[in-house]
């Protein structure tokens, strides 16, 4: 479903549908999910990724992804 919102000038702005990928590490996303994300961007989605960062932040940003750093501790399993 697409919802229209109005800005302060009164013109109608379409709300972009957002897509969030949650991936344990950035290089895995690039090697396995980047084509899906690029297709989603091409189709008008606003694509976000939350992931642990290595040295791939510039590559993610250059592809139009909105990055949210995630800190994961693989040594704890939780309760």
C-alpha cells in the first residue's frame, strides 16, 4: 500500500516504501544480497541495511544504501 503525505507547502509527496536488511557482516551482504537491494532501489524502495561494519561502508553508501551500524557479540547466546 502506498500512502501520500503533504509537505508544508501543501504539495503531495509519495511516501517511499522502506526495505531493511539485517545481516551479521557487511561483506556477506555485498556478496549475497547486493543485487536484490539494487533491484529494490531501482523499483523505488528506500533500502536500509543494519550490519556489523568492516571496511565496506563506502561501497554500501556508493550503492545508495542507508547504513545503520550493528554491534553483534557472537560469544553470547542470550538467555
